[in-house]
């Protein structure tokens, strides 16, 4: 598997977005949800604001999001 697969990009404004990625770090897979910002050089860079969830917990996250939608 590649080190990173971008799953989705959610626009937060002209200079911010949330990027959902499937990543691999030190031999483990993660679902990474992170804020990115547009640098002065025009490059999208990640911020520290985000979370990396172990890939094996993704179904639990999906269920939690469905539960939040129902409430």
C-alpha cells in the first residue's frame, strides 16, 4: 500500500480544508482526519489539529457518526 491515500477533501474556506486520508506510519494503518492550510507559497500543509485513528477502529467511528446523526 502507498504511504497515503486521500479519501476526501472538505472545503472550510479559501485557505483551509479538512483532508481525510488513509495513511501508513511505522507499519500501522490509520484513518487520518486533519486540518490543512494554504501556505504563502501556494502549498497545502497539514496542521497539528486532527486525529489519526487506527484503521481497525474505523467501523466503530462510522457507527459513532451515525449515532450522532440520529440524536
